[in-house]
């Protein structure tokens, strides 16, 4: 098993643009979470989805949205990008919301 | 609110010496505590969780509810222990999100 996969690995955008990040969970995992990791900080929770329903949302503005598809893959969308959105975006999956969480390699987003 | 504090950003320890990485938390209920590790050029991975009471790679961590701490310990450091270590907290059912500390970079000196 390849583990949690994310695409793209790196991305450069300019302020005001929109970005979509993608995540494929480990086979059999139905829960997907997204985290933002700014340089020098620990990961910060953005969203959790389980069985295609939003189960939790962190303290992020409405510019951030996500969804989970029938095959349990997920997308994170960020609108009207700001310089401060530059970060490593981590996707994580688990069999259930309470199960062991496995992280992907992340997508590094740079906003210029 | 839930919060995790790791007071040491950097920690250097000689090979063979004991290691202790500090973690304190704040949570009003009964949290679940974790240690995650990130080795160079690898993804973040779970090292241990307090409910399993396991020793992984020689590391142990005891949940002290009185002191609200979950320090990570290893009696004899090895060079391969050099990595970034994050303490994390989950609120349990219905509040499974992980709240992470800022991390401690552990360097083992040969």
C-alpha cells in the first residue's frame, strides 16, 4: 500500500488565486482530515470528513472548503489566496474518526 | 479550548544518554494523548498513543493527569532517534481532531 497520497507535491500561486489540493486515503479508510502546517509550527486542524460528511471544522475562514467523494478521496479548496496561506498542507486518513491517523507527505503551497 | 505546549524547540543529547521530551496539555475533559515523529525526508508518523501503553523504539510516555503532562522518555538515546517530535491531543469521540504542539527537534550527538 502506498499510504496516503497527495497531489500536487508543490504549488506556486499568486495572491487572489484559487487552489485545489487532492488527497487519496489508504484503501479501506473512510475518514480524511486536512491540516495546515506553517513553518516552525505544528500542524493545525482544518477539516475532518467521514463517510462524505463534514465531521469537524477548525478555526479557518470560509475561504477554505473541502469535500469527500464516494471513493473517500478528498479535495481541499482555498479561494482568494493570501500570502499567509503559504504552508504545507497535510492530508491524513484513518479507518474511522477514532482510528490511528496516517499522514500523507503534504502539498507545499507558496503564495506570492 | 485545547492546547499542547512543548517548551523546548531544540534538544541535543549524547548517544547513550537518557532522553526526555516535555509535553504539557490543557483540556477540560479526558483527552487522548499522542506522540508523532517526523524523521528527515519522511512523513509524519505516529510513535505512540497513551491508551496503548506500548513502548515503541524504546520510547515510553506516561499520562500524568495531575500535572497535565505527557512527557516522552527513552533511557538510552540512539543516533537514529534524531528527528522532529510532536505531542498531540485529541478530545475523543466527537472531537477527534488532533491539536499539535510546536514540536521539539531532537539531535543525538554521536
